[in-house]
C-alpha cells in the first residue's frame, strides 16, 4: 500500500514577515494512522528537501498524541528534512495521494503545475485523493478529463471563512479556501468552527480543519483497503 504525501515548500506568510508552512497535526495524525496500518509512505514537496513547519503548529497548545510522537521520531523528522521533489514522482506508483494543510499550500500548491497534473492523473485513474484544512487550495486549478473543475458538483469542505477570520488572516491569504471551492462549483459545507467535519464524494476526500485530519486518514484507508485486497 504505497501512499504519497504532498507537503508545501512555501514558508512565508504573505507580507507579514511571519513564517508559515505545513501544520504538524495535519501531517502527523494521518501519517501515523496510515503507517501503523502498513502504508509505505513517500513524502514530496514542490522543491524537495526541507518541508517548512508552521511554527504556530509547533506549540504546547497545538500538541496532540501524534505531534508528540513526531517530536520523538528522528526517522520521520529526517524524512521531512529530505523530501522528494514532486517532479520525480510517478502517480502510477501509488494507490493514493494525501495533502496535509497549513497556510503554505495557498501560495505554492494552488498554482504548482506539477501538483495540478499529478492530482489530475490520480483522479483520472479513480485513485483516492485526500485533502485537509487549507490543502484543498491545491484543487484550485485542477480539472476533470472533460475540462471542468474537479470539485464541480462534488461535496467538499476545507478551512472555512469563519475559521480564517478567527485566526485573523482573511486579509493576508491570497484567497479563501471556502470561497474558491464554491467558485469552482463545489457543494461546500462546514461543521462548527474547529469541529471534525469530513466529506467523501467518490474518490475525493476533504476535511475542514486540523481536528478533521485523523478522520480523513481513516476514510482514505477505508477506500484504499478494498483496492489493495482485490
């Protein structure tokens, strides 16, 4: 069971001077959930090398069992420091792809042609594609085989406008995930702010926020396992 994780390479939060990147919980919880179920995971980024960790996700307040496991896991830490360049990835080598969030994807993965084509290939092969929190930003320019937006007519979620307002970054981010998904024809819904909310529509799995990351991974696993066992 080979699964591809795609992380952001972007580490600057707009013009604020602050740092961003990927959110540890949204990587660690799905990573260990899938790893513990026998997944062979490859971690890739647009640039390769070090994947930047959002410093706001690396605090006592945001710590979870999975993030604490990551802190004591030098092997996985080393993999984060030495990610594979996305351009070297062949989608046919993997059963599924998963995109953790953090604000970074809004700047790079939303517009990265390699990532766009990769998602399109996974989707065309009807392989599971999972996204959580800000990671659905990577779907912004992804198309179906017929040229329509991939999310058009599909049930989707992602970091909500109200959650973005709560972290006071509405005017900093290049676009709002909720607005983008709606503009592309997605049937967007959300749960309460910071509550677990995950949707599956065919091979597309999306989660609203960090709290949703583990359920996204569990849903991804349920979709993959029958494919592996066939």
